[in-house]
């Protein structure tokens, strides 16, 4: 019987980034991958896995009432601990920095199960932002048996904190594997407005801006500033369309609807399934986003990203020139977007030939690293650096200059 490796997914990004790993493990045939949907965001996890041809092998159920982080963490730990008593995983893989990540690492550690941390080493240097993700990933780093860093810079962060270099390997980011896989498949759009814009952009008839602003620190006045900039962009460029998948929070959706009410060529939608979102991103001229995942995916499609945050732990794309940190200042967002839409040279300078976050083989390296932890193989060679970087050298997060 093959040793079981349990992959824990509680949110859509976790599902997207773990699905290629499950597929690589199944193809290699050395371990049995078990995808565990933890119940944090069950519907979105199921949709993301399905988009990549996967489904959960185990689905846990939570009984949330307050929606608080303490309630979520306590229920996840309890359910995952019970799960680990019913099953016999040899290794537990957690991804990123969500509450599922922290709960899964803790529950596995208490059961003396080795924890592999996928996408290890991201740091903003500020426990208050992103919150609570920065704290989550720092705590997981203390108990992980193997740290799979997406980039040399992330590995450098771990080494600077005193992590054993023998337990750190740069494997790339599996989101690149996922993005390449999903855009090669046919996409059916549930919203005919989105389908029409995508078709027009694919035909070169219009320019498309994808806008996502989902982080809690963006809600309220920061989001209003971004939306005012978006409206001014639409007024200035008659060939520009905007697709904005809104956050499901009713207050945030109401804020977006109010700010863009009556705006021509603005398509506000419910959250898009992963396949649809990836296809829209691949057709976009520019993307305005506070999403870490989109910062990682955009370079694969040659789409310049304006990052709607004051600080980012995803420094590599900024250093590579394919992303620019603009925060939520209305005038700065407008200025930088206009620069890209008006100046072909400025636009070309932000289109890179290689994605600093991955080469499409991160899932294979992850499978080999897990096999090595089980004594079935040697550790894989690190991902080749696609360009000059601050290799294994930690540094401060990038912030907008005062």
C-alpha cells in the first residue's frame, strides 16, 4: 500500500495551488495523495478543484456561527485532529498562510506527523499586514519539517530566521502550474456580460482591465479611492472595459455597486470561478489587484499588474518590473494606469519573458521533495532562477515611498 500524503485545502487559493501537487503525486505513483477539504470555504474549494480536474477525497464539516477567527481555528483543529486519528497519513502538506494552514500544521504537529509547508518563506515584515496571514506563516515555519519556498527571496527569509538550510528548497510556485493548465481548457462563462467582454478582448476589439480588491484592509475608504480611479479611467478611455469580481461580503458588494452605478463598460460580477478568472486575466491589458495570487499569475500571461497595497511580500514581480506598487491613492492609481494605457514603451517595459514565481514544474518538484522526506528519492534540484535576483538574501518588504 502506498504511503498517504494528506493535502489540506480550506480556501480557493489553497485548492488551486494543491491540485497540481495531487496530480503530480498520482502520476509519479510513489505516494497516495489525499485531498482534504477542511470546510473553511467549502463551495469555493470544490469549484477550484473541479476546474483543475480534481475533487476532495475527504470533506470536513464545520459548524460556524460567529465567523470569528478563534471559532474557525478551534473548529478546524478539532476536526483535523479527529481526521488524523481516523486515518494514517505519513506526511501532511499545508499551503500558504490561511487559518487552515495554521490549524493543519498544529494538528499534525501534535500528532507527530511531519508537516511540509508549501509556499514557505513569504514575509511582509509586519504582523499587522497582511493580518492574520503574516502571523500564521511565521508560526507554521517553527514546526514544519520541510519548507518549500516559491522563490530564492522567500528561501532567504527563512534562512535569515535561522531555519536549517537542509530543510529549505526553492521549488517555484504551483499557481503557475495551475494557471498554465486551466487556461488550456475550454471555459464556460456563467455571466454573458463577462463572456462578451472576453470575446471582444480576445479579438482585439477592446482593451480590458481586471480589477480585484478583496483584502480586508482595502475595504471602506481605500476601496472607494480605487473605485473612483476606475471610474475616471472608464471616462478617459472609450475602448476600455473593466471586469470587477466583487467580494461576496454584502457590504463590500453594495459599496462597489454604489461607486460604479451607471458607469459605462464596467462589469461587476459575483466572484468568478477560477477557470473564468484565469481566462479573463489572460485576456487583460492591465490588472489592478490586491491579490497575492494574481500578482503571481499575471506575469505568466504578460499582463502588467498595479498592486493596490502599500506593502507587498511578493517582492519578486516588483523587482522584475512586471508589477508596480501603487497603493490605493486615487490619483496615483489613475496616473500609473494611464501611463500603461498611453505609452507603448512603458507597457512593454512591464511585460517579462519569464515569470519570477515559477516555470510550471513546481508540482513535480514538490512530489519529489515529499518522496525524499519519505526516503524514496533525493531532494529535487532547486528551480533555476529566471533572472538575476537577491538569491538567498532576505530583505525588507517593498513599501510605497512616502
